[in-house]
């Protein structure tokens, strides 16, 4: 496990072929979290990846924005997203925003 970002109440780690985020992804941290994940994706020489947001404690559009930034990076790098795991609050938010179809099929062309 490699710690990519550690802040009070928020962490981002890389584990094998996964990015794991835990805590509260608030607006002030989103850009830094997204950038740290994109940097790792560009440097890790991966063919596939999984995103684990199951430890995100609050529903936040900032967390969804981070996810979509990582998906764009994967698309541009040719990395296949094997799975995306969301916490219950994020699943509800994605469903409410009608984004769940995009998240469940991240490799579909928009």
C-alpha cells in the first residue's frame, strides 16, 4: 500500500491495481485528490484499475467529480476500469443525479 495523500479525515492510497479513498471528500480537497490519483494513473503503467470509494463517509459531488476525473485519465491512458465501488451515500447521490449508468459502465463511450 502506498499513501498518495493524507489529510485530516481523508486519505488516498494505491494498493496493487486500485485507488482507495477514505473519509470526507470535500470541495477544498477534491482538486488535490483528483490530481494525486491522475498522477499515479499516469506513472503506474497499468492496463487495468479499480476504484474503491466505499470508505467515503458523506455524499459529495466533489467525490463524484474526482471519480470522473480519474475516469477521463483512464480513457486517455487506455487503462480499463475493472470496477468502481461506491459507499452507500455516494450510490444514492449517483442515482439521484442519474449518473449510476455511467459509473456502472465506465468504459462506455459518452
